[in-house]
C-alpha cells in the first residue's frame, strides 16, 4: 500500500531534548521546532566552554559527558557538576549578563547550544513554545532556591 503521508518520527535531537527537563512539556512538533535552533557542539576533557566574566549569550544542554561549573582557577572545589540531560549557563536567556562562573568539560562532551537571539526569535514566532520553556526555567530556579534555602545537608 502506498502512503502519501507517514507518521512523523522524532529526530534524534528532538528525542534528546525530550529527556531534558527544560523541554519536557513540549510536544513532538514543538521539539522539532526547537531542535532547529539547537547548535551541536563537542568539548574535549579540560576544555573551557565559557569563562567567568564573559557575556552570557547562550544556554547549554549536556547530551553526554560531564561539565564542571567552578570559579576560575578553583577546579578542586566545583560549584556544580552537570551531566546528561542537565542544562547550564541558563542565566544567559534571562539577562545576558556576565557569566558568574566558568564551565569546563570534565570529560569529553556532546553539548547542545541555544543562543539568546534564537530564543528571542522563538518568543516572537512561537510564543507558546517559549512560554513553556520559560515556565520550566522558572521551575528549575525554584528548585535551586528551595535547595539553597534548606541549608547544608547534615
């Protein structure tokens, strides 16, 4: 039987994005739209992804490997570690101010990158998608604030 239209299959990148909390509420169609805005990048172990003090221009998604967030020269005491499915550098979508820390690949990594300009365009062209991402970003920050408010683990 000849089929003029076939069921849409998710792209590999759309599937990877679906596993990331920031994009978890998006439909397959919405994930495909967002995946067109994601730039894929590789980072080698030890490579600096961005430096403390640089202007924040993009949010990063870890697809494989691990990223260390630390202050410059203080790799022995990381602020945070980001592994597969995690995001980092997300303040760039909000304020574009200087980076508050350095991001360095602890291992070889595959990353997704969404530039602030692409997100701004998404807000204009697909406001519902941008609103869903923004809401998830707010939830992400609420979790961080709750964690910080609970104090150090005993």
